[in-house]
C-alpha cells in the first residue's frame, strides 16, 4: 500500500473539527500520515487536535502563528514526505473510501498527477443538500480556465507538485485554483465521478468572506495561464458579478383563541382543550406513516382521517381572513374540487360540514380547519375522543402545526432510509408498468432532503419536547404490541388488542382510499417483518453506495450501520 499524507489546516474551527478529524480516521485505507497544522487558533481547536494525536500515532500536530490558509498549507505540505498527498478542510468531511479509491487511480496510472472526486454540499448540521454544481462540469484543461471544477477531494502526486513549483503564495485565497491550472499544463488530471467529499456551507466560509478578492485573484491566475499556454493573443477573460434580490413572506404567528364547535352536541367535543390536542403522525415517504395511522385508528378512542394537505394548501387563500362565513361556499368548493390535496378521498358529508361551519358565530380559518377535522370524527367515528392527522409532507410544517394546534402530540416514525428508497423504487416501477408517472419524490437526491428534515426534527425535539414521540418502523413491526402499548401510555389511553388487527377495520371500512390501496397492499394483512432490510437483496451496489455516501452521517445518527462504504 502506497503511504500517503493528509494535511488539514485549522483556524478557529472548534465546532466542526472533531467531525473532520474523525472522517479522516474512519478511512478504509489505513496507510497514511495525518498532519494537522494549527494556524494560530484562538479557540479550543489546537487542544482538540492534540487530544486526537494522543489517541492515534498517525496524527502529528504542529502549531504556528496565524499566517493565513495558503501560507499554512504550503508549509504543512513541506512537512510531509509520502509520494501522494491530499488536503481536507477543517470544517469538511471525507467519505470513508475517498483515499482508497483515489490512491488506486494514481497507483495504476503513473501519467496521472492529480485525481479529484465529486463532492456533496452539507450544512452546519451535516445535512446533505446534493452534489455541488462543479461536479456537473466535465474536466478538460481548457474548461479549467473558466470553471474551477478540480475541487475536493484532490490527491496529488508529490513529484508533479514539486516539478511545477508548488503553491504560489501571491494568489492567497485562489492559490489552490492557480496550482491546479499549472498542474493541468504538466500532467494528466483524472476525475473520479463519485461524491467522496462533503463540502460544508456555513457563514464562516473563507471563500464567502473574501469572495470578491478571490474572484480577482482567480482572474489573475487565468490570465497568467493564458500567457503560459500562448493563448493571450487570442483570448482574454471576462468577469461578470451578478447580484440577486429576492422577496420572501414574513412569518406571522396566529393565536388560536375562543374556538368553539357546534352541531350534534353528543358527538362534538365538550371543550376546546379536547379539540386542540390532536395526534399528528409524520415521517419520510414510505417510512410507515400509513401503517401507524391504521394501528391507531383501530383504537376505539382514536380517529385519524386519510392523508390530505387541505389545511396547508388553502392557508394562502384563507389564512388571513378574520371571518370566513361570507366565503363558506368558496371554501367548500376549494376543499372538494381540488384533487391536489386529496380531500375528496375522505367521502365527507358536505351538508354536515356546512352546518357545522355556519353554526360558528365567527369563523376564522383556524376555526374552519378545526371544524373540518371534528366533522370527520363526528361522521365516521363519533365515539372517538381523540382525532389526528397523518402526512409525510408535514415534516416541513411542524412549526405551523404547533401554531394551529397548541396541544398537538407529534409522533415521528423513522425507517432505514435504504428501505424507504427501495420501497419508493418499487412504486415508481409499478407506475411505469401502468403507463403512469409516480408524482412523488423518487431520486436519492430528492429523498435525501426529506431524510435530512427527519434528522433535524429529531435533534430539535426528541427528549426536548414532551409532546414529541419517536418510534422506529423496525421496532413497530417486530414487536407491535410492545411499541403500541408505549404509544398508548404516552397518549393517555389503554392499549387495545384491536390495534393489532387494524387490517380487518381497513378491509371493512376502506380506511385507505381505493386510489391508494395498490400502494399499500400490506395494510390488508397482519403486520410482518418482510420489509425490514429488503434493500440488502433488492438494491444494486451502485444505488446503495449513492444512498450511503449522501446519508451515512444521518444513518449512523439514527443507529443504522452503513455497509458499502467500509
């Protein structure tokens, strides 16, 4: 195994440094030295780095006065000696196979002096937003003149680096780009089309703080490259700086006061507090929200209608209206005639709802929403004392849900993302067989945004908000009676055996609408474990690797072990 050097320059990165160091130590390729150069940090970064050096002999920590990134990088590279070297920023992350896959290319191709990978963008909380824009640009020495696509992660052959003179300190924040321009003129550069690096976007990015300066330095680097390539008599570089302005709506909290429901008194709630304490089931696509809804609805005290987006979808039109009574017919038409939010699948008695709405002395949008939910309970399960809602989309609406329903109890169900994707993949295939297009999220990139949101919610609310409950799909189907008993205790009701026989009630009453039952065939039979880890047999290695590269941090946070990266 060819020994390599990894260099990390640190300046006041205590928030991200541990994760960055650990991502290097987690490499599947073990034969490396790891030099951490502290550029005069004034926070605890140096102490953090030294604590890791005590635990791993491959780590060497050097501390120096603050001289800036380019100076420190050049000095740090000079302190290493192995044939190949790569750099990891102290606020970024390296995928576990990054070194192994780039080393193999340099080992097998002596004409290649630099290999670089694609990268994924992450935020302050390690959530992935997708591949960076530079990943889409094919490499060529000519294209490098206008697009700095030779980005992270880069593994460089030291002999080539030395032959071209190394880092030029005159280019400061653009020194790495200027170096790549010179390398492209003396060696072959190879792109590895895998996202093996996680580039963090946050407010303290050096490139953001000195963006204009960096652009000017890049311009100078390209002009020098044109001279070296004898193209300056034919070409010159034009630079355009474009500003963008956007208007966005303000967030306005709406208080919920004096809510009252009229209609059949025997079936209506006795007090506003009952009405304002619903159960909201949320989770990512194909994580088990429908299953959990059916299990809870099989309890005699709980009534949860099918999935609908009506209260979110209609808010833009009616949310600021103080009295909806003059617009009740418009409101009902929007409820019943818009297929997007699927309210029509509730098979609601329109006259009953109209009566309940008109019986309010004043009808704000908040009151109208409450009345819709309560009328469903009144029509379909009048003995139930608890009502609720189920919708994966509502993971993005939790703030709004808490404003509308102050007493809400939220149950988030989590499932292994690989099984979620595998299930979506099957749905897409079924739609294609029928000559239809699956309207929901279907790519790993799209689903990753949703999975990020799930993790954000857990980090924000789990064990920090008493009205939030977390349940794992795998636990629910392995031991349904145990998990349901815990949920019932949290809700303040007794567990009922009928909850395990939800499929009988679904078959008898059509709790899953006919248009959706083909996507939920298992809801007509007893709960089983066949959906657990189905991804192991049904996903390709390429699919699995893509999912894990984009989500391995979140998978590990949730307790799921990655398989393709190690």
